[in-house]
C-alpha cells in the first residue's frame, strides 16, 4: 500500500522597508508572494492566499 503525504504550506511575513513582504512556501519552494503597506495586511494576504490554494485543491 502506497502512503501519500501531503506537503505543508507555510506563510512568512518579512519587513522590506518601506513595505512588508508575504510569502507562501512549501518545503522552501515559493508558491506565491506579494507586498503590502502594513504587517497586518501582509499577514492577512498571505493566509488568504494559502486558504485559496487549499480550497482549490493544492496538494503538489
């Protein structure tokens, strides 16, 4: 029987003056990224993108 292991998605937010960068990664490989003016907005966009990827059936 073959075991299937799904990959883990991770959201990170870093300060890149004057903006904040968000990234969604899987095992160190960038899946999506963007920039926002505030830390809260960047965190929201990162998690929103991760949710949309999961809702679309992302599992590669």
